[in-house]
C-alpha cells in the first residue's frame, strides 16, 4: 500500500469519527432545546428595520419566522462555532459564514430571525447577519459579524460599526 493510499484511508476514518462526534453534539443541542420562541412575519421584520432607519430589499423564502429574546441569542452566540472556522477568500468567506450562522441557528435552536444580509462596508461588499429579537413584546435588531463573533445593537441614527468596519445593509435573505 502506498503512503498516499494509506493517508487517504486514515483521513476517511478521521472523517467518520468526526461525523459521529458531530451527530452526538447535535443530539446534545436537541436535548437542551429550552429556547422559547414566538412567531413573527415578514412585515413585522421590515417594520422593525424601517423604524431603526434601515431600508433593505428582501428575498423571502418562508411566511413565518421564529424569534426569541436577546438574552437567548447571547447564548446562541456564546456557543457559535462559525467564527472558529478559518476564513479562505472565495472558498470559505463572508457569504458562507453568514448563511452557515443562520442555518445553524435554525437547525440547532429553531430560530429563523438571523437573516444573512448583503451590504456595503468601508472595506467593500460584504455578507453578515442581522438578528431580530423580541424583548418585552418589542422587536429589536442587532448586527452580527459571523467571521469574528462580534455584534452591535442597531439604533436609529447610530452608525453600524464593528471594529474597523462600518456596515450599510442592502439586502436580507429571510429563510
């Protein structure tokens, strides 16, 4: 057996073991499913953002969206693995990170209010997430940067800045 063939077999076994651990982790997330959600619709999300001075176009894939409190989202963010993945330009970059974060939030927590958002920054075009929360029956929004795990609250008249980047949202993917 050549060294290359042996390494391929070893890598196949490593992937299988990793997959089994991943499935075990998914079961642990499911068993810990204590995030309480309520249902909102597209118009409520658009109104929330409009009230905060954010004007975006949307691609809407569902009719209802599951929202929770900022406190629960902080738990989601504290356990987010997305920003632990190595960034590789044009392969594992901003759009992949934003869609992965939103997909994991949906699959692991049942939350569908962190739409990947396309926009401009002072460093160029970029994907990130806008997280919609519901606290005391009021909708709020936060900008989340899945590449770094950092966030900022969206407030009317306040620039959206995380680190050295200033964000200007243009388009949401609600799914």
